[in-house]
């Protein structure tokens, strides 16, 4: 089955079964088709490689054809195919051909269809700033496993060591353009979700990265009252769980974060957490600090060498690594079959390449 047909089949079968389709927009379909077919949310404004900058480009057809060509060629995975999409030439082409009118038209469609967007602005901005290597000794690093810390925000890490100054400058332009895209989406009434896409490259640890994203959303034009909604009410609406989540009201779940300052005046005040109510327990600042201390100690005790998942130059596992993983998981798959379970993982960089 062709990737486009597979996507359409998934989208067509998911909706009547009450299942949500979410993630990157596959390169084999347009953003318009993904939204109209019922994809519930777009991550990274459409996808990590190019996203909305392709769909709002004056050269959309040519750009999409190039993306499809790379995705359909298995040799691209171990060559320089998708790595080239991180380079200045491609990124600058996206920015230089951006069409505000096309963006506004697409934003209106996404708003009509209620297609949520998770911009991950903080991640995109971090890609335009070469790290200085100080993360490993920063306060943020305390909760990252000890063996992982050297990989986080490392200028000599797998992500950064292949970047030139021109590449970094291009990604900085891309980050600025993503801010414009969020502004257009916001003006059209498109709903947002917060996500940090925490990983070694961006220096956005889980939890803390959400606060960075809230700040980035405000800098992009959301008000300090609107941005927190992307982490509270909007997720509840996305999950169709507003009867129990998303707002403080009688009868709803009382899991609350209590702040000691007003984020409506300064969004950075979301970091000033005074207490948490969780599962009927009131955790004051002393209790929270004790939990943080435990988490810090656990991260520092990490004895097994942990390495960030290596995705090669293309951003997805190499074929050799997939073969090893397939071999290691053979026994697990047999156990799954005996239990009547099924699993399938499809790598989007190769038409038809999958491990079952």
C-alpha cells in the first residue's frame, strides 16, 4: 500500500472509532488534506523538517516533491538526504518563499476544522543558538540522568557538530518565521497545545521546557491569560475531558498547581510554584523540594550509561540499528503474539519500511 493510501485509510478508520490521529503531517499529504481528513493535531507546526513553511511557500509544489523524493528513497536514510534539510540552503529557501496570504488561508482552514497546533517554539529557537556547553553544570541539569548530561546542549554533540554558522543563522531566521506563523494561527483562532519536545539537543528538560514554551507563546502574541490555556483547558478540550479537567470547578478533578505570583502579569511567574494539590494531597513548598531532591539524587545515581537515541543524519534509526532492534525484539514479538497483542512501528523516511 502506498504511504498516501495508508494515511487515508488510517484517517478514515480512526474517526468512526473515536480515535485521534496526531503527529507530524506526513510528507505524502498536504496540510489541507491532513486537517480535512480529521488529523487532530499537528506537531512542530506540521513537522520537524519543514512544516508550515512548506505549506505556506510560493514554491510549495516543488518543495513537497523534493520531500517526497527523499522520503521514498531508502538510501536517503543513511546518506545526506534528510540531513540536507537542516542546512542553510534549504532553510533559507523556506523562509525566502514564505507567502503570508497562503499562510492566512491555511490558518483559516485549520481554525474551521479545529486542528490543534503544538508549535514547540522553544525548541525551534534553541536550534538557532549554538550552545556554550554550560548546561551540564546548570541548575536545570540536576534532574537529567548523570550519563545524559554531557549530551544536552553540547556544541560537540551529534546535532551541533555538523552545523556551520550559516546553518545556525538560517535556523534563527526559521525560528523568527515560526513566531510569525503562530501569530497568523492565533489571529485565525487556531487552538494551541504546549509541548517542549524535550531532548538532548535543545536543552529543554521535561517539565521545565513547558515553562519555556509558555514564555515563547506569549512572545509570539498570545496574552499571559491565553498561553496557560494551552497547557490546561485546551488539552482537556483536545481529550474531550472538559467535564473533569481543564478548569477549577465543583465536581472536577482537583489536581492543581498553586502559584505564589500572578502569571497574568508576567508569564514567567508560572515558575513560582508555591504548592501542588495531587490526588487529594496538599504538597507545600517543603514537600515539593523534598520530591525534587529525591529526583536529583536518582538522576545522579544513574549507573548505567544512557545515551540519547541515535537517529543518524536523517533523524530516524539507521537500517543497521533497526535490524539489531528487530533481532533483539523477536522473542518479545513472539510473546506478544501468544498474548494476542499486536504492534507496528513505521518509519516515515522510507516508503514501506517497517518493523513488526
